[in-house]
């Protein structure tokens, strides 16, 4: 009789252990499903964020190109003005020289005007 009782305890213990094992597997499966779902959500968020960052980078690149082109055009315009102003100033110096030779302006007046023009160049 003692063996039947012991066998019954072992059988009950094994059934409890099996039940606990099955519950553990169910919980593990649930956690795994949650992890997969979370991973999918995270991947979608990463893709969305990546797309937004690419779009933002495109906009910034375009803005930088436009600003660069604008600055280059400004530089060209300034360079043209400096060149034409220098040529104009040289013409004025020639005219002043003629006025001095014709004694319409004095040497002192010529030197003052000449200094102002040369300071601009």
C-alpha cells in the first residue's frame, strides 16, 4: 500500500510540474508575441522617422543651394560694380588731369580729388 501512495504523490507532482511548464510556455509565447509586435511597431516608427529626416535633408539641401547661388550672384554683381567703378574712377582721374592742365582746377584741388579717388580703388 505504501508504494501506491508514493506513486500517487510523484504522479501529482509530475502533473503539477507539467502544468507549470505549460503555463510557463504560454507566458513565454505571449511575451514573444508582444516582443514581435513591439519590434514591428518600432520598425514602422524607424521607417517613418527615416523618411521624415530624408525629406528634411532634401529641403535643407535645396535651401543651401539657393542661398549659395544667391551669394555667388551677389559676389558677381559686386565684382562687376568694383570693376566698373574702378574704370569710372580712372576716367575721372584723366578728366581731372585735363582740368589741371587747362588750369581750371589747382594742383592742390587735383591732389585732394586724386587722393579720394585712389582711396576708393
